[in-house]
């Protein structure tokens, strides 16, 4: 009888371990989906100039850095930055299609990092129209059970005139916002296409294990 009880206890312990592992996997999957929805929702708000809605998605101490314009720290500063952008109105197009997510959730399930590609189309009726692309390397944090953007860093890889194309060269990055100084200087000194710059990866190669 004692052998049967011991075997039963071992089976129960194994089942508990298996359930625990399944719970962790389910939690990671739920977090992955929540982060994808968070970032996609941010993009839809930015597309329509809904700056307050976009800013609300940041952590209270979250940061925003776009191109070489420096780092804005805290949700209020993020909000100021977004409101300094052009208004969304008739004749204005701001499309930011966010693609190719690579997301990694920390072992404690409280933080995560994600890499995205944004394909950009901006235009003003009767004015300029441009294609562009940016690579996001973002951080996320779980606050009171809700994922928020802890850090958003958009590396601009190219901007070009819509009617000419990148074969005619790129549009230089705008490195400041008039009347709005950053809290910290840009973390990387780089230039977009036609110059060569590879935004740093937050992850190692998933096959070789080598960091880039």
C-alpha cells in the first residue's frame, strides 16, 4: 500500500508541475496578445491624431524617442510631444502600419520587449507626401494587471518623397520639435537612408543564440 501511495504522490506532483508549466505558457501567450493589441491600438490612435488616447497607453514614467529628437520622459512629456505634432484634419494623412512583431516577455511576466516595423505614409493635400519606415525597439510593463508602454523608441530608417522614390535619395530626419526641448539627448547618433544604420536588437538570434 505504501508503494501505491508513494506512486500516487509522485503522479500528483508531476501533474502539479505540468499544470504550473501550462499556466506559465498560457500567461506568456496572453501577454503576447495583449502587447500586440496595445501597440496596434497606439498606431491607430496616432494615425488619427488622437494624441491623448495614445499618451494614456504609456506608463507614468514611460519614455518616448522618435528619430534623433531626444528622449521625453514621463507620460505628461509624452503627451506634450504628441500634441506638438501636426493636427489631423481634412487633407491630412498619417498612416503607420505596424508589422513583424518580435516580442519577448521576461521570466517574471512583469516586463517585455518588442521589435516592430512601421511602414509610414504621410501627406498634406496640395503639399508634400512621403513614404517612410521605422523600426521600433520598445519596452512594456505590466501595471495593475494592464500592459503599458514603458519605452517607445522609433528608429527612422528612411523617408522619401512619394512621387520620386528612395532611388532619388532620402529626406533628412527632423531632429527637433519647435519649442519643445527633450529631457535627454538622443541615445544614438545616426542618419537615415541613404546612410547605413541597423537599429540594435533587444534579442539574440533565436537559432544560433548569438547576440548582434
